C-alpha cells in the first residue's frame, strides 16, 4: 500500500508537470502572434469553458474536488465515480445577448466500481439578422452560431480513496455554412486524503489538436480587377488553424461538519442535520490569466442548500450565489438547483439544473 501511495504521488506530480508543460508549449507557440497581449485570444472553442450545473457555478466554480454528481463531467470527471445507480442531469444557462447554453447527461453503472456517461453540450445564438454596410437594418436573411460537444465519460474508483475519470468529446463549431470539428479529452483524478474529510481534485481539460474552419461560405466568385468588366474568378478564403482552450484545474474541499471543525449530527433516520462544504480551486488557462475560486455550500437536513462564492482573476465574473432543494423518495432522488453569476458588463447569468437519480 505504501508503494501505491508513492506511485500515486508521482503520478499526480507528473500530471501537473505535463499539464503545465502543455500549457506553456501552447502559449509559447503563439506568443509571437499575440505580440504584446498576454495569452488573450489564443484559442477557439470558448463555449467549452462555460460552467455546467447550478451547484458548481453557485460556488463560483470552486468545484473540482467536491463535485460528486453528474455535473462532475465538466468540473472533474473523476467525481462521476461517486454517483450511485442510474442518474441524469439537465442544465440550462441563460447566457448574455439571448444566447443559450445547455447540458444534458445520463450515467449508468458498469460493475460495482465504474460509471459510464454520455453527455451533450450546446451553445446557440438563436437567429441573427444578416446586415451589410449598405443595409444596416438587415438584408432579410438570418444566420446563427451553433457549437456542440458530444462526450463519453468513463470513471471509476481504484481504491476507497482514489478515483479517476476520462472524457472524450467530439467538438463542432459552426456558423452559417462554415464549421470546424475535432476531438478533445478531459482527464481527472480525485483523492480522499482520509484526514478530516479533505478531498483533492486535479484535471486537465480540452486537451486536443488544432481545428480549422471549412465550408461552402468560404468560396467566392469575384471580379479580379476592380472597375474593369472581366469574367469572375473562383476564389476561396483561407482560414487559420486554432487551438482548443487547454486548462489545468486543481482543487481542495471538505465538509466542515464532518469532523474538520464540528462533529457530524444525525437524526433518528440517519439524516445529517447540517453540512458546510468549503472548497478552493486554482485554474490556469492557455488563453486567459490564472484564476482562483472560493466557494461555500450550507445544507440543512440534506434538503435545502444555500451557496455562495467568489472568483478572483476574472475580468467579468466575481461573486456568485445559488440555492437548491432536494427530494428523497423510495428508489428515486430529485434535485433542482438555481445559480446566478453577475458579470461586470454583460448583466446577470442565470442557470437552472434538474438532477435525477434512480437507486
């Protein structure tokens, strides 16, 4: 067992080194093109960074260590190993400018220690009027932006303390008749230290190759010489390849009411009277400065939860909050969560999630 912990420690350190090295390599590769800017605008696929689930976003994203439900697929796929039985989650984010971000996933047990999940994530702009310099009120045509991610996640518990998770996702980004597609991977680990309920979480997200936009709208037939009547020449717009928003996330969390500060209290039915989950996360990205998140979740009688948090280092998001209510029945658990994330210039971002679990 001591050898296992040594191997685990080395593996965790190696994951961190690999993640940091990959981020540094990607940043160094594009530093010349970025000129005087600091990492900004180096990646596409920005919808992959939008938080999933009202629980995690209500804690400002401090969730990689404490995530233990279906939304773990986004925060740290290793947390999916904690899901018991069959489960499903549906989440909708009312993004700014009328855009909508949606997430849906279903989980099934594969043996006693492993879980398999399929997920779908989308970002849609809705219909947008086509305008030109001459027709600024619209030409009568419309277009829309639609990004999707189809994922398959495998998570499992190697020991009572250590779990892992891997997600493979096919990404497609599209607008009008132009699209780009490819695969990315998320890899996560979760370790219960066994000391006062402290849990550690690590993940590398959106690890993949470059993508390039292709499509019919890149073709043109233009006059090669302005002002002279000649036959139009077929042309094609050239597009540059772009990277995915690679990130490394590390977190720590515990329930202060389970021995860390206070001893756990249970009623006659075995229901925990109070829970106070605290979590801290650090995230480093390939295209934006590093960020920190701190979050709290108080739960009364495993029924009503109140959440809050703050994100440091983001130019748009800071304070966050949310609420959740849970129903526990015979063979079925249901939960509804809501979160709000005020932005600096784009208004309020609202999320609602519905989770179901079948024992």
